[in-house]
C-alpha cells in the first residue's frame, strides 16, 4: 500500500515464531501492516515529511502543496526509502535542513542530516555516511519528549514540569525548567521559534511561545487557537510541518463500521509565531482542514507492542502474551508491579523471544481482536501474591515495553479485595484509532476487544494526567506501604466470579464507570449480606457494558446506539449502590475538599468543619475532572453522612466524600472523584482518612464468616 497511489507493495512472508517459555504458534510477519504502517510521522520543513515504517525503514516524502494545503506531492507521491533500523528509537524528532534526532530508550540522542540533491525526487545522501552522532544523553529521565524544530528538545517530567534543551555548539545542553502544568495536555508538539502546541485537557488546541530574554508570551497562559475536537477521539496523530505554520493530522474514519484512519489533513496558520501580538490565530483553512494525502495509518507503538491473551490469570495459572515487534529478538522478563513500591521487581529470569511483526487478522480487529499468535508464555507460581504483574520486553538500546496483567488468587487470601476498573481502561483505549467515544458509528452498538495493545494499561508515569491503571497503582502502592494486604481482580473477574462474600470489603478503583448488569447485581447482593465497599474514584457504575459470550470484548451502547446509562434506561441510579451519583457539572475543574461534618474517619487529621485538604495530587487536586455528588436520587447518602465536599464551582459543589451506613453494619465509603487516587500519596489527610476507613473494614468479618 503506497502513501498516495498504492505503488509500493512489499512482500509478506510466513515465518515460525519460536517459543518464549512455552511453544508458540506460527504467525504471519511483514515489513508493515497496512492498518498500522507507520510508527512516526515527522515534519522537516518545506513540505518534507519523514515517515518511520513499523519495521524501522525510514521514508522521505515531500508535500509540495503545503503552502495552500493542496493535494500535491513530489515524486508522484511515492516515498523514497532513505534508511533502516529506526525502530531503535523511542521517538524521532525533526528539524529543517534535513536534520533528524533519534532518541533511544537509554536516553541517548543521535543527530542525522539528510542532504537532498533533488527536491523533486528525494535523491541525496546522508552526512557522516549515515552514522548517527551522539549529541545528547540522559533524556530517559523524562517520560515525555517532543520537539526538534529550531534545535530544541522539550521534555516533561513525571510531575508535569516542562524543560527545554537547546543544541548549542553541536550538543544538547542540560535541560532547563521553564514551566509547569504541562501534564494536563493530551498532545504536545512544537515548531520553530520556541512555539509549542498543546491539546488541552478539554480537547482544544492551544498555543504557547517562549522568547529568550523575555519569557513566555501572554504571561505563560495558553492561547486557544482551535475548538474542542482536537484530542484522540477525533484526531489520530498530530505533527507540525516545521517552520511554515503547517499542522498535519490524521483524521479519524467516521464510517458506521470504521475503516483505517489514514487520511492526512493539513491546516495552515500564517502567523504561527505571532499569535499573541496578532490577537489570535490566522488560519487559511481552519474550518475543515484540507485532505492532502491517504494511506498514513499510524500506530506509534507499532515497533514493539503486544497484549495478554487473558486480562487476569490465577496464581498457579499460565500467562500468554501476543507480541508484534520490528526487532528480530527481544528479551522477556516478568516483573511484579503491585503489591510493591514504585520500581517493579523482577520475579523471573530473562529469556530471548524471537521477534517479528504480526499482521492484524482482519479489518475488524477493533472488535474481534488482533488475532496475533502467542509469542511468550510462563506459568505463574502458586506462591506469588495476587496483584499486578507485567511482562517486560526489551529491544536494542533499552527500548522497553511492559504488558501488564493481573494475577488473581487461586482462592481468597486476605480480607480486602481490589477490583481494577478494567472495563473503563478498555472503553478509553484509543489503540487502533477508536474507542467507545470516537466519532462515527452513529446509531449502532460498539464492540471493543480486549485482545489488542493498550494505551491505558501503563505501569510507568507518562508525563501526563493518567486516570487509568497508573492512577490505580497509586492506591495499590499506598496499600502496600501501609501493610494492608489485598487480593486483586479485574472487572471480568467480578462478572464471572463467586468470591465476593469472602471479603470484609471490596475496593473499586478510580474510574469504575462501566458495569455489566451481573456485576452491579453482585455488588448489591454483597452489601445486603453485610459487606462494605470503598469507592476510590468517581463516575461510578454509571453505564452498562456487557461482555461478549466468549468474554474477550465489551459491547457498549443500547441497540439504537445511545449511551446505555443505568439511570436513564433502567431507573437504577448509581446512588443505590455508592450513595452518590455522577454530576456532569464542573467537568474538568480542580479543587480541594472542604470538611462538612465531623466523622470517625477524620480522627487523627486535626481537621474540623470548614478545613480544606487535597489541594495537590499527581492528577491535579483531589476533587476534579469528573465527580459524584448528592442530587436527591434513590439510595443517596444523607447530608449528615457527607464527610467533605469538593470546592469546585458547580451547582452541587464538587465531589461528595461520603460514608453511607448500611443496616447490616457494613458501609459504603465514596471519595467520588476521578483524581482522588492520584492524591493519596501526596496528601497526609487523605492517607489518614483511608487508614481509619480500612481499620474499620478489617475489623469486620466477611459476610461468609
């Protein structure tokens, strides 16, 4: 499949994938899969676009129609292969004059320059005979790296601090901190003149510029230059043309049954360096953008990615991983993520796994699964504690991919059970370009497979607010630090298992939005039998999602394609279980809690009515993003059972932290906020509240006792 014309057909061959710890099936490998051909698209100025193919081949294209966003390309749109081995880099950054920077997993930055002798054909040669020159080290300290234009690398650390490193006298300087709060942005990319584009938390495209000797334009406040449909539900990938005000994006396919996301669209801003002084952006084609190319299917993880064949396995069971990689081989090792501290602990030896790219089995991979063969497998010792584990795969120069999974107990072992909201992880997983919220598919149900790689099952910080697994790991790591033992399960385990009544309390993770009817009924029955529930998040038990008969996917939406909300469709407000209900007012606001009533869970905090806490956290303030409140719905906690309330500017206030007392002697504690878990290890008051709540839970017997 060629970029524009379909001219470039590369052969597909069959090969056998050798075993990891267990025999593996055969799998098709190819130089690329047309559904996800490119792992990176990089602007190079004057219409040049560098494209890193999934197998590491580097191609040169030139969009000659960039100045007017016309569908015009040099070399009749046929890409010129100019390199190979670029899968070694975790990211590739582009500048003008043929300059590219490759950033390895070990933090080394290599400089390359392509000298083009014919801009119509792409003919040319590499400076230094194509050998990369080391121009920087230590960049593996930053989970988020972008830039390139103007010889500048921008970095965001785990706490959202923005750093800049300039290439001076041939090498990159030690990164210097220049701003904070950049972990809110969904996308970050840059242009010459220290211009930064950020897709905000609400989805709008914003503009920043740093001027040396002066400081940030507009006093560091972002200037909105695009509306609220720029994030990944609508756009597949974003990059700057570099030095010319062009912004390219890959457009989401809007078909009822989505096809490949391969349309390249350009928008051009004529004043990209002077937005602040001009009173706003001046676009030549902002309304819709212009289609300028096709076949640009992008998956940034395509060089090294995979998924577990089962979300959870029992202690004593077998984990199976499907892997697709451009590396000829990788090393594999199992690590324990939680219980434990911030650094995953190796719990097995290393083995070599033969690599190779695997083809997607069909065009319906988003619903039916990737269909990749097993690449690695291992038997989990029966002695391993229940928790979150991962298979760590490492390619050259320390390019690493972790593929997490849950080890559930063979039989209940502790008083506390934690249910990770894996249905929500999958609902928001945009791998392959579409999730349950993506544009298109009007009027139909949406089936989302578990059998694909994930953006949301992450065990390391990414320099961005993370409300999925990484946020829930903050809870699990705090439990470990407090020596509060727990067993760990997934949503599917709750749906299929009969273990609830063995526990004194069940803890729901930070965003348990999607529940099957069976899951909901089991929690209701558990509470009726005397159990207790901790709701450590917000937007809880809000929408119905049902498992497919084989248990490998979730079906979202009602038959007519509308959101299948429990309150709207079944008159079952989440307050009947959790004591609070989702409140869309105040979305994406951030605020601390304020104590409302004295409560035993406040013992040892020194707080009384009117005092505030939870102002800081890894995902912003503790009452934020989405939250639950009291709205007069059936089953709601009483006003006297409100411990604290978020001070967010909304009609019902922010998150209502409640402890709903049950006639059976159990209780339901609800923090009612998506960002609560991210604040646990930051705020001592929150820690003390949880200590008190867990002490009460552990003092009670299980319903089966």
